[in-house]
């Protein structure tokens, strides 16, 4: 038997015509954003977690059994496949465990109205999350955690020399890499959609009745723990112990709070998808500015470490003090009704 979502009725003046008008206005308002549940569907949450977390370990199992770790030829393809376990979990719960009145609105897929607001937050996510990884590098350099070479890009020159690319110009390679960032970000949206439809599309709204901050914190912790199958192989932090997972949890709570704000504020999952893609794209290219003498670079000098943690914490504080976390649909209401 599926969980059911309580629908909040909007009282109107007496009279059949007035009632029909109120219902029509409510239907029109409902297109402005997803209706959040009035209570956490705990059974659906548990099923979601079992599928998403268990699925991640199941997908990466061949890598663990190979004994090759990150060097396994299966690591890349299976890690890409792992990114779709949250979406599989979300689809299972919305269609077979907890069917929402409108699945597209719950997941933030549709409608994209008001279009201006949606596109504004998509642009904000794309630009902001492209800039943050590079800003974290500058902060890391200022903190003495990493050494950059912005003029000579010696790290790229050394990589070209090691690969036999004698005729290639390091500055040209860097320029092309930067120009390609928007295109690569759009390509990466396919993979980040696999995560975001689960984390911010379904799980965050499901936990929203706990309160905004509790939902953001809980979903961020879960997102961080989900990375354990790859983090424990030495991915991201170069550690194969629980400390690496704890570091990833901190990172995911901070990043997830900002991405979650985009999701709640826009009432759409698409800004979260593109923000996540931009972060992955720019974050994977940070080595182009690292000095050759500082390679391999310490992740603690990048967005994964203190510089990134500090920047995201500052952004969260700014959003909080300006009241941005309050501008979102309330449980049982649409965004338009929440503002009324």
C-alpha cells in the first residue's frame, strides 16, 4: 500500500462559482512549483536509501573484487554507472512506494514556470559553480596549501612534455580547456542528472517537512556517505579509511546546502543538475594552474579541502543572513501560496 500525500485545501468564499474560481486559481498556482509533502514519507525514504546506497556498493563491487582499486579499468565506467543509482531509487519510490499527485512537480522536472526565474537560477548555478573551484585554488595558494603558476602554467607544460606533446603550447592548451568548459558542463549534465534527480529531486523535498536546515543537513550527510565505495578506494582525498569518508561528508553537506538552496529557491531540479555538472567540470581541471613543482597536488589546497569548505561556508552564511532560505515552497503549499 503506497504512502499518500495530504493535499491542503484553500478555503474560499461561499458559492459554487467562487469555489470553482478558487480551485482554478489553485490549479494555476500549482504550476509555479512542486508541492512539498506535509509529512516525511519514512517508508519511501528507507526504500530510497537501501536502493541508492546499496546500489552504489553493488555497482562498484567488481572494482573491489579486482584488487586493482583506482587502477582497475572498470573504475571509470562503473563510477559513471554508480551516479545513476539515486535516480533508480527515486523512480522506484515515486512509482511503487509513494506516488505523489504530480511526479514531475515533486521531482522538480516540470513545469519550468515562471521561466525567467528558472533560467536565472540555471545561469547562477552554471556560472557560480564554475568559478568556485578556481576561486578555491586562489585561496589555497594564499593559504600556502598549494602552489600555482598562473603565468607559465608549468604544470601543463610538464604534462605535455611527459606525454610527448613537444609541439603543443601550454598556454594554448589552457585557453582551449577554459573555452571548452561550458560545452563539457552540458555533456556532464547527463551524469549529474543521475545523481540530482535522486538527491535534490526526490530526497530533499521528502525530508523538507523536518525543516529546511534539517533537510539540507540530512540529505548532505547521506550524499557524502553514498560516495564511500569510491572514497575508500582512495578517490578524492587519497585516503582509504573512514577519515576520507568523513571529509567527503563535510564537503557534501556544504556543497549540498548551496545546491539544495538552488533547488528549493527555484522549485526546479535543473539548476541543481547544471550546478553539479559545472562543479565537476571545473573541479576536474584545477590542475592546469598548479605549479609543476607542486604535482601531484594536495587535495586540501583545492575545493575539496579547506579553501572550498571556507568558500561554501561563506556563501551559506550570506544566503542565510539575506533570508534566501525562507524563499521557497512550504510543505503542502506551492511557491505562490507560500508567498501569499
